[in-house]
C-alpha cells in the first residue's frame, strides 16, 4: 500500500530525529528548516509581538536541541516542538509588566454552564465590503484581545490546525478543557467582531 504524504513526513521526521539524537547537527538543522516558519507564526500569534516571536523561535530550537535525547517518540516531533514553543511564548507573556491576565496553569471548570449569547451567524461574506487586508487586521486585533488561555487554544486548534487531543497534550489540559476554552474563544471572537461592525457604523444586519 502506498504511503500517504503525512506518513512520509512522519517517517522523515523519525529518521532526522534519530540522526540528531546521534549527534548529527545537519539532521537537526533540517528539522529547523522544516518547522521554523510554523514555530515563528505560532509564537507571533500568541505573543502578538515580532521581537518576542523571534526570541521564542530561538529559545524553542535551542531547548529542542539541548533536550533532543529526551524525545521518546510518543507523539509527533512537531507536537513536541509546539509544546516547547507554547511554553516559551507564555513565559514571554508572563514577563510583560503590563500583562495582568490569568496564567495558563489556572484550572478551568469545564462542567460549568456556557452562557447563552444572542450572536447571529454571518451568511454574507464580509469581504464584499472590506478588503482582504482589512479583514485580516480586524481578525488579528480580535484574536489579540483574547485572554492568553483562550487565545493559545484558538491558535493551536483553528490556526495551526492541531487536533483536540494534540492541543490537550501540548498544553497539559484535558480534552474537555480544550473544548471548553475553544468554545469560549470562538464565542468571544464572534461577539467582538459583531461589536466592531456596529461601532464602525456599518449595517451589521447586512452580515447576519
């Protein structure tokens, strides 16, 4: 049976990791080249800061290199790498004097009831009224305004497209906790975007 692209990539990672664990720096450099753009994008989505994202990128690969022998292969190499990057990004957020938000370590009661919100669904594409660049800026601002606990889950699931299980593994959360945070993030984003269009004086009902 022919291998899928995903299987080929996984096998390629396994071979490179094995070589890197044996001291082959060229193999590790290949892993860096393969994932540095993804790690940088992830870091910037979480920190919302270019310099912080660059620092996170460097620290992530330095730590990955230092601890490569500790990677047991129980998960995908990229999932392991993402976990390091997320930890580094959250440390950056905690160090910001102006950041008074709750730590990612704080537990979330996943059994609590979700408040019902009167949020309508867009049926018409907003790009009919706004340029692609304007839409991107609006969405970036809305995502940046989320609490880190919700923003990180949203970035991993909806932007990086990790599975719920992978996201839970990266963040040391239960699957229900990931689902709870993701739901809240999506609800808050929808509410923020709805308020944005109303504030701009646009006819919000045109999007509903």
